[in-house]
C-alpha cells in the first residue's frame, strides 16, 4: 500500500470514529490532533512504503497515549470500514495479515 493510501485510510478511520462518536460533520479538536499526529508519524516512518501495519511493527513510534487513542479508533472503525469504505478496508486487512 502506498503511503498516500495509508494516510487516506487512517484519516477515513478517524473521520468515521469522530462522526459516529462525537456527532460532528468535521473532525473535533481531539480527533484532528490525533489525525495530525498520525500523518506526521506516517511521513517520518523509518520503514517507508515497506512498512507493515503499525500494530505489527517492531518500531513503536507513537507515544503511549496516542497509541491507545489510535487503537481505540481502529478497533471502532475497522469493522465499520467494510460498509463505509470497502476497498480501503480490504486493502488494510490484507496488509495487516501479511
């Protein structure tokens, strides 16, 4: 998966989480902060386009608080992505099982 696709998938998951949990049409301040943090981490990932899913990575670059926040978002959004963004969901799942 290209880095742009990776960024788009993470953003879509955060947007879905925020929309369903915070009832806003745009990202709330906390979710926007998480998305910005995730984009920065993806841009500086030492593994580049060859990276695995972050949950399987040997280099955990997220601060513990942010890692927990993204885990909550992904746990919530993952199953719902199949309905909202099926292609992204399948690509993400395939990357996670490699």
